């Protein structure tokens, strides 16, 4: 921090890539893992390069290595590694500190974690200005406000004095971007910048990054979401198992992918066009469902529930027929999870009623409800949380099979595991030893045990990679076709809901703002909020 | 000890025994032997009085000297371990059992029941442990059984509060909710899912609590509330020795050291367990 950094001029003169690595290898010797196995990548001034891949592909480690943040115990090697026109292989902590923030700003996924909870947003940003000495002290407050305004934060003067927890997720993410760009870096490295955000907020953040790019800042975007990448990037690198399997201009890669993995990734994305076909094996139709007049299994009338003065669910009615899938979409806080819990009889509504098989289901004593519970089962977003940590897979799946002799329970549990595509050998394992996809299969097997008529799925695939998500959605569709189970499918992902649902409810602030056939609602939205939602979804080129 | 603790917390290596923990473990093993079969540790009768050799200093014949009645101090300490430790263990067992049940009841009950129980834990824990134990003795009268009861009651809030807090977390856990949707009866959910998952911190707490129990037991015996003479009990030994402190330091020092070492070793092991299991599901 002694001399002003002259990296910027060096780059301008040379007009070479801002950052370039060749044969980047990152390994964690203590864990015996080589996360990145020879990745070459460069970002030119003003360019937007995207790295996409599923979890464990090494995309985040790659991005962090570019800022010298691969973590303690990481061995980073490269045959070439230039940063701001200098060889970064010999960089010490001091050199890296000069690069970070000043030359390259980092935006991470979770702004609540990335911002110091004990400092105001304004202080956080002012610190970047102070450390890199870009703005002298008297002008800093004004500059902070200016920066907050530039990332589209309303009332920047007020917001600068607030703490991260006082801001909404979208505002926090924008504040984080403001601090990343505070020192006016040449390059922004954004690691899953929109993953935790609602779709409309995601659209705002993407627009913000696009604005930055238009202003001449280069962006390196890391994402698992191909559609997010499509809207922003000039070039895409597709990573798998620490290697780049495909690279090229975004349009080309997404519309005519050359590598099989890219093709399977693209095919696995659920959307309106994938309805009725398998996601995990493209162009294979799903089994037909019995159509026609199906009896009503679950009905809710005018449900309302308030927490204090806040109405979590406000006058919601719906019906669900045998073999049907009813999607519930909405952003965080829209009341969709509360609705799911009301349907399950885990909460009782303040007013209104739920009927299961025509009989009153809400507001009855738990003792009366218990014998009927097998008819309606839950599949939740985070299966690991829904498993008793001490139990094995076999025990978890067998638990709801009450009333059967021990041996039959065991046999039935193995049968259920087989049905969801899990090897019987997994029965003796603990869920934490399984992958995310396997865990969700275990949760599905457990839910199928009591032969339910209704499955309430609360964001069942949100935590999964797109290829695993595809397998789980296919599995749900198969089960539905075979058993005629009705699904109440809650999700924030419009693509997923469009793929799997017959009808859909759109929720906002506890109310249903629009409902109907899924194609009608998503193709011809009538309510302005639905229109906003649909418009905010990033699309793959078709 | 402190630096070792900090270093261990920071580095988090795979298990490697530390000298302190090993020594503590050895001492406690020896103590366990003394409790189960004191004859293996010393061949001397702790009650054999020999007035001619009263207050003999430590020497080759009596390693730790003799007391005012000429009884071997070492033998009395070895045999006394049974009294002191069994009071500690039984009192801790009582406190853990009652504490877990009450904590669980509070955590699962309706709000006003919970409030009533929680406030009573608070009231109990405002009394110093020993004072509360004395209060119980004042009602029940002295004696080994009553000392166990007194110390046990005094320690209940330590466990009940932790279990209550754990229960609040576990009863809202996804797997409990899942058990409800599976149609499991309340008792089955409590026994199978709630209880086992709230017990995590208990082994650690109980190890440390055991040390406190031993101190309390000795303290009450010192005051003459515990096992009655001529039974060898560390606190009672201290009490008898206090009249001879000037002429025979060994009569008081060695029982005192036995108490101190026991408590220190239990605490070392307890902290060690705590560090190993902190933040992990059992």
C-alpha cells in the first residue's frame, strides 16, 4: 500500500488479456483431491467469459485461484499465469492484495455471508475505497452513495447506514456488487452471483452486470445455470471433473453443442418444451398418465393464516385430483411453503378448511389425523434435514411402514429403494454418506412407503444439479404414472413447474394472483405479476 | 493447558493423545481399580488403628504417613475412593436422569408448563450448589444416601437447561416433522427421534459434572453430613486432619490432593471430549 498501483496503465499499454492462465492445476494434497486438472482460460478487456458446470466440476476453485484465494492447503500450478500483465505465479500476499478489489473485484453467491454483519453497508464499501486509496477521505461518503445508486439501490443515503440483515436478498447482492466495483476494477469475477436470488431479483442483478460490461468492465461469470450464462456471456467454458470439455462463443455452444456432456446438460434443463419427455434421456417420452375424470383427493377452501399482523396465506383455494400435478410458484415469502404445510396438516389454518378425500383434514385433533396421515406425504427441499442423523437408509425408509412384521418391513424397504433406483446395499449406509441425488431418492422412497395418494413436494429439486434434477423429476413422473399419485409441487423455478405440472397457482404475498392450466398461465399470463415473473426467467437460445 | 487447548482448537488434527489427557486417563483408571477392588492397590487395612504409630510421617513403612489413630493414610485414601466417587457418580446419575426428563418435559410441553419448569430451574441454579445441597440435608438429615440426593438435586438444573434448549431445536427439526407426517404417535417420536438426538452434550457435561459432584461430596463429608466415622471418606479425612495440621501436614495434604487430582483429571477428560465432539451430531 506504499506506492499507488500502476497495474491499470500496464494493461492498457499492453492491451493483452487481463488475466490468462494455461494448464491451471489446483490440488488439495491433504484431501487427496485434484479439483482443477489443466484448465486454460483468458479474459480480454471488456469481455464476458462464463464458466459453467455442476457441483464438483472445479469452476469455483478455478475462479478463486485467479485471485489467489484457492484456500489454505491448495497447491496451484500453471504453465502460464498472468494477471494485469505480470506473472502471477510468483505473487505473494501483498501482490494479491493489490490485485483484489483494485484490479479484480469478486462477487460471491451469498451476500449475507460475504458482508460483515457488524458493519453498515456504507462502511463496507468505504473500506474498499480506503484500502486502495481511490478516493480521499472527505469524498468517500459521497462516493459510497453514488456507488449504491449506480447499482440501482433506492434511497442510497439511507441504505448506506443500514446493516446487511436489514436489506433484502436482492439489495444485499447489489450492495456486494457495489463493493466489488468500488475501486473501479477492470475485471469482475462473479461466482454464482444470482443463485440464491428470486427470479425477478436475479434479472435485476444480471442487468446490473450487463450494464457494467457495457461500461467496459470485463466479467468472469461462474454459474451452474446455462440460461443465466446465455443472457450475458460472449464465450462459455463448460467444465466437468476439473477439465474444460467444451469452449466457444455462447451462441454456438448453447445452440449446437459439440460435446456430449454439454448436450446432456442442455437437454436436462426442464422447460415448457420438455413436457411429456424424459429429461435424463432426451426425446424419450414419459409414460402416459391416465387422463379423464379423476376423483378429487385434496381440496382447500379459502385458507388463511397470519403470523402476527402478516398474512402468510390469504384466502387460498385449490383442488387436486388423482394423478394430477398442481404446481405452486412464487418468490421467497410468497407463502408457498406455508401452503404446503397447511396441506400436510402440519399447520392449522386461521380460517378456511382443507379436505382430504372429502373428509375434513384441517383443524381436527392430531389423534384423529394420525391414521389418515399415510395418505399424504412430504418430499422436502433438503432431505438430509429430514433424516434422523443417527439412522441408516434402511431404517429411515422402513420407519413409516408401521404395522408390518419386521421381516416384511425390511423386504418392503428394499423394494422401495429398488423402485427409486437405489442399490439395496445402500440400506446399511447413513444418508450423509450419500450424494445429494441419492438422498432425494431415499426421501422419495420413504414417502412412497405408506402408498400415499398425495405427495407434497416442497422445492424437491432446488438443491440439485441440473442432471440430477432431471433424474429426480423423471422418477416423480414415473411414480405418478404408475400409482396415480397426485402431486402438489411447490417451486420457485418456473421451468421445473412448467415441465411437470398440469395446472399452476401463482402466489404473491400469500395470495393466489393467477391460476389455471400451466400453458395458459405461462404462455399468456394475465396478471402483471405473472408477466413480470415469466419475463424475468432467463432463456436458452432455441 | 490453555495454549494446548487453543492449539488443538485451531489445528483440528486427527486424534492424537495428549500427555495431559493420557495422564488423566491413567489416574482415573487407577481410581476405578481402587473403587472396584481396593485390595489390589494396597494390602493395608484402612481401619486398623495403631495408637503407638499415630501421626507417623511418610516413610518406607507408611508411604503417606498415618493419622491420629495410627491408620495408614494411603490405605484410607484408596478405600475412601469408593465412598467419594460413588457419591459423585450416583449423584451425577440422579442429576442426569432427572435433568434429562425434566428438560425434555419442559421442551415438549405447553408454554405455561415450560415456563414454570424453566423458571424453577433458574431459581434452583441461583443457589450455590453446596448451599442448596446443605438445604436438602437440613431437611433429610445426614447420611450417604441423603448426600447423594442433595448433590443430585443441586445439579439438576445444569442438565435440564441444556436438554430443554436442545429439545427446542430438535422438536422443530425436519426429521421430527417427517415423523409426524408418517403418522408416528407422539410417544414414539419422542423416544425414537427427540430423546436420542438431545443427548449429544450429556456425556461431556456429565464428566465435568462428576468432578463437581466429588467436590460437593467431600465438602459435605467435611462438614460431617456424609458417611459417618470410621468410614474412610476424603472429605471426612480432611475434617479429622484439620486439628493436626501443624504437627502432621501429611494427614490433610494427601486426601486433599486426591480430591484435587480427581477433579482436575475429570475436567481434563471432559474438556477433551468436549473439543472432540463439539458441533458434531452424535
